[in-house]
C-alpha cells in the first residue's frame, strides 16, 4: 500500500535529503582540493612555459597531466565514498552534473584541437579556458542550488567573471587577422589558477577543517 505523506512530512524528507547530499558533497572536498591544486599548478606551469619556450604552442602539452590526474582523482573519490552516508537522488544529480562537466570539457577540447589541426589556425584555442570557467560556474551553481549552499553560488559567479576577464585582454590584429595578447602571454592561465585556488582549494580546506571540528 502506497504511503501518503503530509506536507510537513514531505518537507522534512526533502530537507533530510538536502542535508545528506550536502554532507556527502563536503566529504568529497579532498577531490576538489586535489583538482584545485593540480589545475592551478598546471596553469602556472603553462604560463611559465609560454614565457620561456620558443614554440609557444608546445607549452600547452603540460595539460596532458590531467589524464593521470583523473586516475588519482578516482582513487581519492573511491576512498571517500566508503565513508559516505546513504546516497540520495540529489547526490546522483550532483554526481551527474560534475560527470557531464568533465565529459563536456574533454569533448570541447577535442573539437577545438581537431578544428585547429584541420585549419592550421590556432586562434580558436583562446576559447578553451573561458569555456572551462563557464562550465565550472554552471556546475558550481547547480551544486549550490541542490545543496542550498549560498556561498557556492558566489563561487559560480567568480568563475563566470573569470571567463569574462580571460577575453578582455584580447586584441584584434588588423594586419594578420589574428587575436593577440591572452593566447600568447598566458594571461588566461593566471586567471584560471587564481579561480581554482579561490574556488576549490580554499573552500575545500575550510570545509575540511569544519568537518574535523564537528567530529572532535
């Protein structure tokens, strides 16, 4: 026989699901911290290579570090999931959001790479970092809405502002018909590094510290 809930009971169930989802998400902060450090360090390394290498495009091969990073991230998440409480539908929505985020980035990166090689015009590469920041903002915003975490909405806004800042320094060169500025000087990489530290690393450490205090 189907059990009927009163309005009050339904609100209590929803609130409990949200609290569980928030707690489970907070338990996965080590994954966020790991990606924050890895992406920030890679972006800074990319910036340094852009200033030192003769062939500027070779500097972007440093992003191949993301592939072993995915393996490390899998084991960190697997270890964290063992201590998680019962997962709810909201948890699955959040997980699906971030999985879609990762797949979208790699699909977009692949399309840009194919386009660049076919046309031998690397101008479109300047879109990669802004799009990554836009997708990060979207994923953060959905997670914030699902967990009712207001501070995460501000992190999403920060990522979106970062995406705008990535494009502002670009200048159109009328002589050769190419963008110049951000793509070669690496301004985008510094913006991405700052956003990852401010949006992933710092909040992750703060939440971990609160979690430890609550278990003392």
